[in-house]
C-alpha cells in the first residue's frame, strides 16, 4: 500500500493554494483505494493518519516517502496490523545522519556488521542503471543513539547509479522498516512504491488531464478527483478481466 500526495494544480487561483490530495495506492492490483484532501503539501503529516484509519491495512506493508516518516505514523501503521517501509531524509536529521554513517562505515570495513545485498541492472532509453540494495537487521544500536522507532526490524540503503552517455550520477536513499525482509524483497517494495507516481499520478495528468482542469471550487475539485480515480479503477479492472491472447511458448 503506497501513500503519496499530489497537488491538483489547475485548482489554484488568485493567490490561493491549490488542492493537495493524499492518496492510497494498492501496488498489487494497481487500484486507488482512497484519498484525503489537505490545504497544502506540508499538511500531509496530519492527513496520512486519517487516511490510514479509513483503510483496512491488516497484513499489508505501507510505503511512504520521507514526509510520512513520523513516529505517530509508524505507530498508527503497526496498530492497524500492518508493516511499514519509510524513507528517511533530513526531516529526520539525526536518524538520516546515523544511517548514512552506519552504511558508510560498513562499506569501508570500519564496522563489522552483516547485511544482505542485491544488485540489479537495467538498460533502456539510452540509460544504464545499476541499483544496489543493502539491508541489515542490526537495529539494536538505534535506541542507544536516542532513536526509538516502534517495531523497527530493518534498516536499508539503496544506491542508484545512472549512466546516460558519458554522464554518470549516483543517488542514495535510506529506509527503516518493521517488516523483517532481506534485500530482494526490500528492493521490490521500494520499487513498487513508485507505482503511485507512474501508474496513478502520471496517468491522471497525462490521460485524464487533471492538472489542466481549472475547477476553482475545492469541493468540486475534490469530487472530480474522486471520479477520475473511480473511472481509472474501472478501466484497470476491465483490462484485468479481458482474456489474454495466446502467447507462443518460450523454449530454452
């Protein structure tokens, strides 16, 4: 279950902030399961618990970007019978710095701690991407640093190296999780999270033209956003019901 926000830009007018919606996206079946409106992006912190409360999360894994990495949100997810995978950035500066130092020390051989690692390579559209996912169950030191996160079982780092022509860029992202997974599963969960951007938000803008709609009334804009998500769900469900064409058998 991916949670993320999107601003309906066509709703802004006369200096008023545009409507901002926090949505829940089920990565497994590609369906939007709920939304809640906020006045602006910064209010996601208060909106996310309300959205979580409205959902049946039993047995799910909830993924949220750094805005949702809050103690209260982590606890709310656990209370709902679910697990969390939360991105860590500088809105949690002490946690972020400690995770950076821990993984750097392990990679430099300065700290002898076990971890799982998965390396994948993707190539396409003139780009080569290498992703390294490292996951550790060594979380006992966090409380010693004053970092108390309910239910935490794993810390993780993902390193993305992209090469386009001669240009190479490297990005790092850090995560905490209550789900006791290894690197392969952690990598899958993190990648699945971005389905809410690629399969929901992007489709709403490009195919449904959401940002182009200049509906000034926020209640009307919120209702129209709900209708778009419902029609997108119906289209996806219809697509899933259609029988697949026979494919030729593959031979090794």
